C-alpha cells in the first residue's frame, strides 16, 4: 500500500493506514510525505514538491524500486 500526503508523514494518513494494516501483519506500507523536520526551503509549489521527493518522477522511481 502506498500513501501520499503533502505534509509530515508522522501522524498523518500514512501512519493511520500503517497502524490499521499492522494488525493483519503482512501488508507493506510505503509512505510518501515530508520527513519529520522543519523545512527551511522556500519556492513555488513544484519546487517544494521536488525538493521533498513528492514530484511524480521521484514517486514513480520509488514505486518501481518497491517492486524491484
């Protein structure tokens, strides 16, 4: 299962999904989001998504590696 959120991975959708699926024990969860740290970056939306690894190219690469 992949989750994607435009804010911290901690305490968000990915964490909730991982918590629920952990009860079943066999589902892998890969969370896309911003690491749990203050961002000191400034820029437009596309720039920030790219710098935080949330652009389509980075997400596609990570998904491909997950199945590799």
